[in-house]
């Protein structure tokens, strides 16, 4: 899998190999800091889980800011 990056205003998902890294924008000088990572592909029921993960938040933020763009969802395998 190629390295891919998906950004919203405050969150970024970087995909490298079979891992999704979630970064959050910092306001104190450093542009991004890693806050979580997840192995890919995501399980089929991942989106329906009642537990919200940083990756779910990043996916929702990306899709809200980029209506109709399903590229992150496809990259995550969901």
C-alpha cells in the first residue's frame, strides 16, 4: 500500500503499510502530533461500535469537510 494522507482542519490520518496514524494539529508551534494508531484493515463492525476512537472522529471530520469524498473510508477498508 502506498503512503496516503487525509486531512481535516484539526486531524490528519496518515496510512503507511497496514497502519493508520492519527495526528492532531497543535497550536503551540509544532504543526502535528501523533495521538493514536490503528492496524488496517478495520473490522467490519468498527464504525458501528459504541466506543468512539480517534480514527472514527478523524473519519467523520474528514467526511464532513469533504462531502462525498469516500477515499479515506476506502483506504481504511470500511
